[in-house]
C-alpha cells in the first residue's frame, strides 16, 4: 500500500511530504507514548498517533519511520510541520480516531510491527 492509498483510505490531508506519496508501507504502529514507539516500532512503518509536537517527528526520524499519521483531526504547530519538511518526513492528518484508522489499515493488509508483548517485556 502506498502513502497515497493510505491518504485515500483514511480521507487524510497531506501536511508534508507531498512528493513522497508513492512510498510503499506494509506495517504500522499506533501509540501516544514515544517510549513505546522507540521500543516497538520498526523502520519503514507508519506511526499513527495523536501527538503533534516536534518530538514525534524526531522520534520517527531516529527510527526511520516512513510516515506519521495524525489521528482525531489533530493539526501540528507550524514548527512541527517545518521540522518534518526539513527532514522529508510525510505527515498526514485524518479525522478518524486511532482505533478506526488502524482497523481500516489492517483490513487492507497493513500489519502491526509486533503482534503481542510477553508478560515480562523480555526480562528473564
């Protein structure tokens, strides 16, 4: 699925990265805690979140995330958009809630970065 397909499926506005809508994505991760994103998201995946601060762009950049999908109609501050444009990070914004957005993507074949976490989070 391309980012253009994602934008159409989620009726999303493209806020940055208009020239990158042909990027293929196969996985996604939804979270509002950047510690969870750092622990579980995978390079090349989409990040679905309600966070709109510059930190979400920096975190996505560190992890080589393909795109940020903002949910619940969230709109980032100008400095967040500016940072995303500087590093070529696509940002889309949909009015759907996180649950609905993930469900629509899953129904079209996008899978999560992880399926489940063991009870002790990898500790013996």
